[in-house]
C-alpha cells in the first residue's frame, strides 16, 4: 500500500485490495455452498444435519477468528506509521494466543455438543450426522487459527492477492475432498453429510501449510523472520491485542449467533423448514461477501491512513465504499428476485422444500440491502480500532431488539418462521443507524486530536 492523492488513485488502490478479498471470501463461501447443495441432494436428513452443525459451529468459530482479526488494524496502523520493527513481535505473540484459543475452542466443543444436541429434539439420523460432522471438523480448528494469524499479517500489508491465491488453491481441494467423502469415491465409504467435516478438516490444515510457505519465502514477509527466535510469552502484549480482538470477536458472535439461534428455532417447524431456511441463509451469505469484502478492505485502508494520521484520506475511502456496496448489492438483489425459483431448484430437488425456500429468498433481498449499510461502517470503525462501542451496539440491535422482535412475530402472528427473518432485518437496520452515529463521533474525536 502507499499514500494516494485524489479519488481516482484511491479507487484504484481500493479495488487492488478489495478484489482479492472478495474472491477469497467468495471462494470460502463456495465451500459451504457446495456442501449444502451436495448434502441437499443426498437427503433432507443430511442437509438438516449439516445445517444444524453449521448453526452450532459458525457463531463460535467466526467469533474466535474475529478475535484473531484484531491483528489487522493493529498491523495496518503500524505499517502506515512506519513502525515495522514492532510487527514481527506482535505476530509471534499472536501464534501463542491463537494456539490457546484453538485449544479452548476444540475443548469447548467436545465438552458441550453431546449435551446440547439432545435438547434440540432432532431426528435420530439428523443428530448423528450433526455430531459426527462437528467431530471431524474440529480436527482442523487449531491449524486454521494459526493460519489466520498469518493471513491477517499478510492482508494488513495490503497483499491480499497472496491470501487469494492460497484460498484459490485450497477451495477446489476442499470441494473435491468433500465430494469424495460424501458420495464415496476412490474406494472411500459414502459418509454423506459427515464427509463434509472430514474434507474440511484436511483442507484447513493445507491452508496453514500454504500460508507458512508464503510468509517464509516471499518479500516483505520473510524479512520479519516470524518463525525464528520465538520470544517468550508476553502477557502484556496479549492483553493489548486481545483488548482489540475480543470486542471484534464478541461483535461477530452477536451477529452470527443470532443467525445460528434462529436456525435452531427453526427446528420447531420440521425438517423441511430447517432445510429451506439453511439453504436461503447459505445463499444470503454468498451475496453478503460483497459488503463483507468492502468492510475488510476498509479496515486495512482506514487503519493504514489513520496510522499515518491522514484523516481526510480515510474519509474518502469510506465514501467510496458507500457507492460500491449500494450499486453491487442492488444489482445482486435484482438478480435474486428474478431467479429465486431457479435458485431454489439448485439447492434441492425436494418438492416440499423448494416453495418454502423461494419465499425465504424474498426476505433475503431486504436483508442484503440492510447489510450493505451495516458492514462497511463496522470495517471503518475497526480501522480506527474503535471496537468496544461497536460490540455494545451489536448486543442492542441484535439481541435486545432483533431476536425478541422476530420471536414475537413468529409466535404471536401468522408469519410463523418468516417472522424471524423480519426480526433479523430490523436488527441489522437499527445497528446500521447506530454505527453511522458512532463513526461520526470517532471521526470528530480523531480530527480534534490531530489539531
């Protein structure tokens, strides 16, 4: 990355950073997309089993990775401020606490999942698929947590194309392995939905290996020597980094857990509703990659400009992000409304699930417009390392307003499961309004500090 002058130059740098992030995120989501499609064409039970597993897994997995992502604004600000000598030490300490997070995450899952699943009153086959899918998937957790430290290290320097290349290598491998294990090819038994967990664990380990190769052999990362002369554990540095990362992870947990909670509430309406809801949420997640990529790009670029004390440049990047997300999401929403029946048929061949899924996809359009406002604001605030208020606003908008509203609509009106989607949309909109107010406050405070 480098300092730019004028909107045209900033737009070029914005897209240089953005496009690889978008391709990376889309590739990662492609794995979930193909897993869902493949499971849906095996049986409703396999689709529902993977769906419940994902709803249990993703809120915690995403929040733990969110903690690690706190490295991005920290490294970006140091890089922008010309303080590269501190970056290597931060990355090395990141290895230690990411390993601790990985061990804690796996232990939490193995201890709690056997007690949680019986409470959901799932079909016996669905519960079996869910438990074994999560068991095999857990084998890849520690590798991907350590890999995430390296990914944030690379991205914070603006070399998002490298992480894109790593992902473009691992995703086809993941899809191929999942297909082999799910359908039983090359002499392997057909594990069904469970096979997605096996293939994913292998791929997560491969991701770590490739990131180690990049950081060890490519400039400028090899100059930091992050695998040499590892220092002792420095708890003061842990506290500093976790002070940024934990609020980010907690915010992500608030967002992702509400989707997971709604997915679990859907089990009360039967397997067909669970399958349709999960398929709609899966497609919505793919569309969400546009605002998410913009959010991650803003964290890097705003952090870089804030580190260099260039507030005006940071504000110009934020304005660019608004135009991009509205245009992109609007185009995708138009596509979704025109081809929702075809999209539903792509996900499942079940005559019972398809019409329900088509209705869920209508609500997905409105959700994406709300996300196109919310996500970039979060990215901008993270670039300023303003993360604590963002977490409190997430609790307010999702758990105090969004979920109770959805539950009330589902229980006390004839909307049924669709009421939960209205609650989710309302929570995202309210969160976006609050984040806009907070961003303006942070910008004024930073301008005052600059004099």
